[in-house]
C-alpha cells in the first residue's frame, strides 16, 4: 500500500486534536427528525471541533429560523390502508421478514392494501397512492429506494414509514433507532409514533434525506458495491483505483475556504447543513477510510467539521462526484446545496 499513497498537496491546516468521525452528525440528524424544533431568530456561531469558529464565507449563507412546517404532528388516528414497497432481488431481502410485516399489519387490523415488489413493479407516485386510498407507505428497502419513494410521493397526504431493509439503513436509524423492522411497524400501527416532514439536502442534481458525499472518495462506494455483488476478490482488484482517485484526484472545498478534501459529507440537521471534510493525512487514515466504506458506513472514518450553514457551495477543479443516500451522481463545479424540508411526512417511533 505504501507505494500507492502519493498524495496531491493540500492546503495545510492548523495542528490540534482531531475528531475521528462524523457520528455527531447522525445524532444531530436524529435530533432534527425526532424532536420538536424550537422557533428561534438565529443560532450561535457554529464551532469547528478543530479550527474554532467557522466564519461565514461566500459559499455559505447565514442561518435563519428553521421552517415551522418541521414541527411534528401527533398521531390522532390509526392507519387503515398501508402499502408495502420491497425489493425481492435485493441481497437484504428476507421472505420471512416480508411475511412478518404482512402479519403485523393483519394483527393491527390494517391488512396490506397493496404490495409493490421491485424491480417488477414501479415505485408508486402520489397519484397512484391516492387512487388506491393508501394512507401509510411502508418502505422496506435501502436508503436509495426510500429516497426515490419519497420523491415520487411528494404532495401526497399520507405518510412514509421507512424500515431497515438495506446496507446502511441510515434514515430508519435516525427515525427509529437500530430496531427490527417488525417492532418499528408494530409501534407505528399502534399509535406509538409521530409524523412530520424531515430536513433534507437540496441541489440541482437531486435531494438527499440523510447525507450527500461529494468528492473523489466516492469511488469507494463502487468498491463496496463490487464486494457486495461479486465478492472480496473482485473488490480487491477495484480498491487500488479507488485509493488512487481518493488521494490524487482534485479535491472539494467549501467556497471561500482554502482547504480541499477527498470528500465532504453534507448532513441536514436542525441548524442547517453540516459539512465534514474527511482526513487522509497518513496511511492509517487511508486504511480507516477504506475499512469504513467497505464496512458500510463511510462516516466512521476520520473527519473534521468545516462548515455549518443553511446554504453551502462546494467547489473543485474537476466535476464533483456525488453519493446521494447511496446513489452515485456527478455535478459541475461549483455546486450549491441548501437545507430544505421533505414534501411528504415521515413516521418516527424513537
């Protein structure tokens, strides 16, 4: 590995203790989703865990009050016509869990009114859900499909219940904690839940309900997918290219800042968007990032918070590679990302 680690020069950063991940962003996101957000005229100046105060750069806008529409709505009536989205071809699909989901609905006197089994069936849009009289859309898939289902259902007056059915299950964990799908469903159908829109990241390239990862390090997502589909031997053949790209391709930076990173992770939280730059300052950092991506949660790698604002603009000397809730894309530089609210309600049980 030593011969592969040829870093392009990046702007130096002040010395000091280094954070070791962005799990705080997950908790921030969970707080934003699971608790009532107070109305306030502004927020204190954001602090970087490493660099102290984060000034307002040209690529950031001052935060104002969080949208009042984010306030949760108590559950006043039980759901009666749930529908299920699942993916029978997914490696995470378990017929026994699908049966248990159907049985939980029966036990709650709300039998499934429809099942949309991907890839044979299409993800229903708002019109299709209204036509079938669906009031609860149970999405038992990975984060990428949950993203697609929420986008299709925009404007529908029902609610979406994400269940853990993929690799990371980040949105399900934020809404429900790390719990089995049937336990979450039982609480939701039993009225032990809340419904509300959730904060999202908006851009011209798409919408993320959990995170956007921007930068050349997103190549590790391809290695992870290769390992999932073809095994570790094939993944080991793809890993050197991903490592080379992460270390030597043009990095990304927040507009107005000098430091560039192999990737910046954008997370929607109560106070806006949180941007964390991943760190690759030595062979151990590189190894930890590789293991974090292959293990499923890229946020476990070393990182530092670099910005927190309602709008963040990212720049690079090359097109910016993106990962939206697990789905890959690319956007020209500069790219603007802004805090938004989902156009459909979600169910939270935690």
